[in-house]
């Protein structure tokens, strides 16, 4: 895995921590356990040669007719935990102050958690949303699937306004079973609409986690001379004297963060405010540990 947003050393250190669901998933087994159920949702995986003791009901008679040899059909059952990573690819996610851009941090978090999920036998899917694009990689637990997941993440070029709200409603409607929905965004959208989308996911009984990505410059607003501030989503700009607007900006920021936290709390969603200079390992370790059943802490 040669993608710039993947840290193999980090993954090996976090590998002992399972990703658990906070709510029962299919089969009422959380986390890395596979479903005991069989039925129309079971996917064919591969053939293998019959060995004594195998269930003869799984013999493929068409394969026998073609080859005069007995083959068993292997199936891949639905995983108990299906994760959907929803990555905001609007223009503001391209912002980078002194460190990495928000989209790069989103890539690191999504890729790391997806790897851990697939490594424990669960499924990971990806949804990229801008105002004009809603690109999806369906969830799978196959190791080969990760390369498509990572490649799609790596090609994301943030632009335009956010389509996050519509993407969340779409996901809430189309996912047929309970899932783990991980949202990575700066959440620069209407907070009331965000609250409605989160409630839609909650109504569908999904387990929601929100990584709210912000640059330290956006939080601190530490500017000492006039600056041109550019809206990375619609391209408009304004020249302002920071000292004249700092108090008003910080007040608006506090209101925004308070509203976002409240909407997440009301929807029973995990909420993590993540600055782009936050070390990834302690962030993810704390996130994973907090989701463990109390007896496993």
C-alpha cells in the first residue's frame, strides 16, 4: 500500500483494537463477527475441490458435468458490520493552513479505519460527495477491495459547494440494514439541515460517527494584518482587517460548534472535533477504545 495517506506502522500498532458497533447489527453480533445467516444475501466466493466430510448439498453438479470432478461452492456471508465512509469533497475541504489539508486528514482517517474493518472481516464502503458528484464504492470485506477504496480516496479533488446533506439522506434511504456511518467533513452547511439528515440516519437505526475536521487557523483566527479571505466553495472573496472582525468571527464560530455538537448529540452520534494538526494514532486509539464494551476496556 503505497498511498501517501496510509501509514503501515500506525495500522500495525492499532491492529489489536477491534472496531465495535455501539448498536446490534445484523445477527445481533457487534463488530468483527460474521453473520450466521444464510440466504439470498449470501454472495458466491469461489469453488474448491470436494473433500470427504463436506456438505454434499453444496456440490456444484454443473461443474461436475463439465469436469467430471466434484467441486464445493464457497460462500461469503453478510458481515455483521458494514461501514459507510461519507467524505465531504466540497471546496472548503481543500483548505490547508500550516499543515495538511482537511481532505488529506479525511483520507487518513477513512483509509485507516477501512483497513482495520476489512482486516477483522467486516465490510467498508465509500461515498464521496460534492455538489455535483455522489461517487460510491459499495461495501465489501474482501482485501482486494481496499485498493479500489484507497484509489478512489486518493483521486478526490475537492471543489464546489457541499452535497453532504443530500448524500446523507440518500445513504439513509438506500442502506437496507443497520450500518456504521462515518462522516468526515468540516460541516460547513446549514446546521438545521444537518440535524435533519442525522435524524434520518438515526431513524434507520444506523450507528453514526462524525469527524468534524477544522484547520487550526479556522479555530484560532490568529491574523495580525489585513487578509483576503476566499470562499473555496463559491470563489467569492473579501479583504478584511482581522482585528475588526475577530470578536464577531469567534462568536459565530462558538455558535456554530455548539449547534453542531447539539445536532450530533440529539441524533446519538459520536462527535469528534479534529484539528488538522492532531496526531492520528492517539485520536484513533481513543476513538476505538471508547467504542469497546465496558468489560473490554
